[in-house]
């Protein structure tokens, strides 16, 4: 009886061990762009440098998360740093962080902003032993839980990828692909390692860890296998919303993917209608009266109509709100066209000539032409 029980428990133990080997946990990040100059923030003194310090801080927090959760794999899918701007001190800092998680295997695929160049840090810096950096050649690494395929950029452009004819050697294992590139992109994106969902799904990867697109596609479809985490922290006002990393806990048949926000700041575009404001002073007071989240960075977009001129640069200087970084003027000037077209002035002649074409164009088109023309004649500044 005892022998049968022992055999049973050994059998169960073997099954559990096999199942554990089929399971893997990882963190997937991309597009951190360490030491990027943050040119969009240069109008505010010191803000770019502060943002670069926040980049370093977020790497530390990710590594601390990995350490706390005992995560064995860390995928960095390109553009970790900004080639031409990255300092050795920055590389030394993040490599020091990698050394604090020696039991985590770190896989990096170079992107178009940090390609595997001859004199790049990827080739010249002595990285921690737990860091593996892919080159432009497709490489397969066998791990107990999975097979990991990876390749990256060796230049600032890559027009073809090497996976179109790939067949998985061990389809029964969890198969991961790590790379940096454009998915289903347009003509311009074809120079950045173009791929299609069709070919990636045909190959049969269980998880494709991508970088390059700065907005996450997490949760876009059911049974999703192809993921962009988005940029780790937002780099400008073209990257609105939350930014962070993806955490995976997957088996061959089940995937648990979680988005974790890492960037405490958000870039926010805030429209403000100034149609009821009658002067520049009222516009300033209107903007300063709006309640803003102190940790966020704001771009104010002025909308509506106005009957006075606005100088955006002067307006920005007079706004006493530190986290308003930019102001964009999208208002329309209120013109009395009936009066203007009777004037014997350049503006009057222009309006008459445009209105003569009303039968040939839409009302919206005519209004836009008049707006642009009168703005130019008025010397409107933005």
C-alpha cells in the first residue's frame, strides 16, 4: 500500500514539475529612449533634465518590481537608449541595476534608435552576465520553459525581417519572439523592420514582444499574442495617456497579461473655449482658473472664436502655471464679411474675390480660405 502511495505522489510530482516548466513569467518593456534630449520641453528651463532623471528612476522601479515578484525573464524590445545622446554614465547606471537581479535573464533587441552599431554601447560596454543582446541575425535561445527568438537593428533602418520563412523547431514549447519594428505599417514604416500579423500568427508564436510603436496595443483583441507595451514613459504631446510595461504569466494554452503604469506623469491636451473672452487678459485669467493635475504636463488648445489678436509666445510667458508647457491657437477670428467686402482695402478686395467663387466650392472651404487669408493679411502670430 505504501509503495503504491509513494508511486502516486512521485507521479503527481513529475506532472507538477513538467507543468511548471511549461509556465513562464516576464516583464516586457520598450522605447524608453534613455538620454533623449526632450526637445519639446526645452521651452521650460530644466524640464528636459528632470524628465531624463525620471527615465532613470523608472528603470530602477521596474527592476525593483522584478526583484520583488521574482520574475525570471525581462524583455527589452528596442530603443532602450538614444544613440548619439546616451552617456556611458547612464549605461553604467542601468547595467548596475541589472546586476541586482542576477537570476533574471534579460533579453535586449536593438531598435532603430539604439542599433547594434560597431561603436555602440551594445558592443563596447561590458554588460552584466545575465544580459543577452541580439544582433541583426535571427537567433534562437533554448530555455527550460520556452524557445526565445530575437533579432534587431544594426543600422537606423531595416527594410526586411528574417522570419518570413521561419518554422518553429519546438512547437510544443512556449515560443517567444522579441524584436523591434512596424506592424501592418504604411509606406513610411516599411523602413523599420516591417511585419504583418498574418506571418507572425502563421509561425505560431505564443507571445511576440514588440517595440517601436509608442502606444500600447494591450487588450485590442481576444486571444492576443502580439504586443506593444508602448513607450515606458511618455516622450511628448504625441504620446497622450498612461505609459508603462506589460507583465506576462503564460502557459502554452493560457495567457495572463497585465499593463502596469510606470510613468507618474501624463501629457495632456486640454481644449479651452475662449469665445466669451474679450481680451488677451481675460484669456490669461481663463487659462489660470482651470483646475490642473499638478503631476501632469499640459498643452492648452485654444478653441472657439475671437475678435482680438493673440501672440502665443507672449501668452505662454505670462501664464503663471508651471506645468503648462505649450499653447496652441485653433480659434477663428470673427469677421464681418458683409462689411469687409465693401471696403476699398486689400482685405476687402481679397474677400470679394474669394466670395465670387462660392458657387464652385463648399461653404466650409470658402470659410477656411477667408480665415487663412485674413489671418495672413492681419499678421497673425502663433
